[in-house]
């Protein structure tokens, strides 16, 4: 879901800031510890791959995911003074919280998951999903923070998201807008109108 906020933020930023100016501004993006974000993402992909092949990793995957989230939250905290980052931190923290109280995995509502590929839904039902997700049940804690919101057509991507995902993406969108539009001069026509 993080990609949605980035893509939407870029599109709107380019429209508001202009293609050349907006891209130039985006190129100036500076985040404390920013290189760690792609590294943490790669670590998650590596965990997905290893859990399918190594039972020992699969059984401890929840702890690994929690560690990745803690590292990510620390980096977000370091950047908390940037516009949008408090919301990004809050969204990631909500996802971290629900995962932490559910053994390092995100509960997914079966009703919401009905928009997904039936193959994935069957895997959720059987408990064979070797990722950070599991089928929500009556024992799931803080279930309202889990993946309970279905997105499908006309939305471009079919997926199930959480409240934390929404909060996080609003923060990402605001941050990208601030980066790509800040300092943009008004057009000559706007300056003339302002003087009149």
C-alpha cells in the first residue's frame, strides 16, 4: 500500500509543481537514514522467500518482521520534523502495534479478502500463507487495526488495507507535496493579478 501514496503524491506533485520543477525538487529529497528504507524493504522480500524454503525461518518470521518495523519506526522518528512524517510514523506504528500483539503477523478479514484472488483466500483459510498475514478470527487482538478495508475496481489495484495504511499514505502524500511544490514561484500572470 505504501506505493499508492508515493505514486499519487508524485502525480499530484508534478501537476502542481510542474514537470521540470517538480522533478527537480523531488531530486533534492533528503531523509535521515533514507538508505535504510530500501534495505528494510529488501529484508522483507528476503524473509518472504526464506519462509517458503526454511521452516525454522518461517516459525520465527514474526519476530523478524517486528524487528524490521522497529528499525523503520526509529528512522521515521529521526525525521519527525518533516511535514507528513508524524502521520507516516503514526500509520506504521498502528500496523506495528496490531502485528506485535498477534505474534508478528497482520490479521486479515476474510470478508475483506473476498476481493482478492481466490487462491490467496484459500491459502488464508488453510493457514498456509507463509508471509506476515493470517486469517482474522475471534482470538485476533486489535482486529480493527488489521487488514479490514477492501479496495477493488474502480481502484487501480485490488488489495486489502488497514487503517494504519491509510494514515501512513496520507503522510507520504503530504510529504511529497511539500517537497515538490515548496518554493515554486507564481506564474507571471498570477504575479500581475496579485499586484492589481
